[in-house]
């Protein structure tokens, strides 16, 4: 509850433009091979894709992302580490959603005359991502800062990913986003005293956008046999799962103050999100990781501890060359732990798919 008298939020014109803090965990902007994307044969999943396209056209959340009177309050009571942790959460979430918007919009534009079904699908997903990014940016304005998304569009370096990698990574991004939102939402339903800002009331419908997008990418992935029928696809599935899960663990433990303010244990939250995303991924990927192996979370936690040590070094006043030198052995240890996790015997999702559970 807000105890201070309500007051208008900070006008966006008066909000401070927040500079994006770049590090290895900062969400990237992507581009891809549009020619290969245009040539994808979707016939194996066309019925499912058409059904999901109809659902996207229905736009169930078109009236959802509208700020109501709950936002007409003062947020000055959120201070210190909790305030900064929440702003950092909003920043990364906003950049991540905006990254999805840019990629989907460009795919839609480039495929318009080559693959109309895929073009419209990406256009509607871009619509959703734009709403999410805009809503998060307005939330940042309540705390006196905003992201200059136009500046980011023009000045940020874009990373090239083959379309096959895009299908793997965006599927995982959407599904892990779903589980993050729904777990927070369900927790706050049980503990409304920790609901310190109205954004969280929107998470139930919000996460359904993430789930729909993930289902679309599952259908796209399953329409391409080379992405789930080959031995290479088994290796890539494990690689992308581990990459996304390791990034999640490191990010969660970098902003523990945010999760504590919600009444969540960061480590338990991280592990539940990873377990649920891994289970969901078994519906799309040929193999998934064995999260029950005793080394799995132990080594991911060790990577997080090493990452926090590197953050302390980075924040020190030492010369740049000395920081690089001191971080190098820690980086090598992280790589070693991740390699050992990767080599844990995976779970054959294709075999499980034929088993009644």
C-alpha cells in the first residue's frame, strides 16, 4: 500500500534518459538471414500455425496494457537498494522486449512478399513486444528515468544469428519469460503485502503473450526436421538451454534485492523457473537437460558466485588492464563449470514424447 498522498507520475519529458549499462548479460539486438527465413517450408505445421494466427488476430490483450488509477501514486517510499534493483529489472526487461520487437518487425517487413503467413505472424508478435516495451518504459518514468529506445535502435550493435538459432533462442526466451511472470504473479497472489507496484497486477495476461509467442516458435521449430531430428540438433538444443539457464542464474543473483523485495528467495525462484522451462522445452526440443543431476544447480550456483566476484573487480578503482587480468581465471572457471554441466547425460525428449506420463 502507498501511505503518502497520491501525486502525478514524473512526466516523461522530465524523466532522466537512462544510459544502458553494457555487460555480457545485457540483452542484445539481433539480425538474421532473411532469405533463409523466407524459404522455410512450414507445411508440416501449417494447420497449427493458422490456428495460432487466428488467435493472434483476435488480440485478447488489446485493452490490457492501459495504465489505470493505480499508477497515480508516489513511489518515493521505494528507496535504496530495492529501488535501484527494480529500476535495473525494468531496464533489462524493457530492452529485452524492445529487442524482440525490432527483430520481429524486420522479419515481417522482409518476408511480406515472400512468405505472407510468416510475415503477418511476426508483425503481430512485434505488436505485442512493442506494447510490453512501452509499458515498461512508462513504469521507468514513474521512477524518474526512461530508455531512449530510438537512440538504441540507431546506435546499438546488432548481433547476427542464423534463423535456426533464432528459432531455438526466441522459443526459450518466450517460455522462460512466461514462467518468470507467472511464478511472480502466483506468489504475489498469495502474498499481496509484497506487491509494491501495480505493474505486477498485469503479469497474468502479460505472460499469456509470452506463452503464445513460444507456442508459435515451437511450431516453427517443429516444421524444420533438421532442428529436431538430427544429432546436431541434439547438441544445439543442449547448448541453447544451458546458455539461457546460465544467463538466468547469473542475472537473478545480480539483482537479489529485487526478488527479496517481492518476498521471493532468489535461488529458489531461479531453480523453479529453470525446471519449469526445461520441462516445457521437452515439447519442442529433441533433448533437454537433466536438472535433477546433483551437479546441475551446484555448478550453476558456482558460476553465479564467480560472476559476482568479477562484478566486484569491475567496480573497483584498479587500472583496466589489472581488472582484465584478475577476471581471466574466474572466466575460465565459469567456462569449466558450464562445460561440465553440458556433458551431463541429457534427457531424450523424443523418447519421452512417445511415452504416456
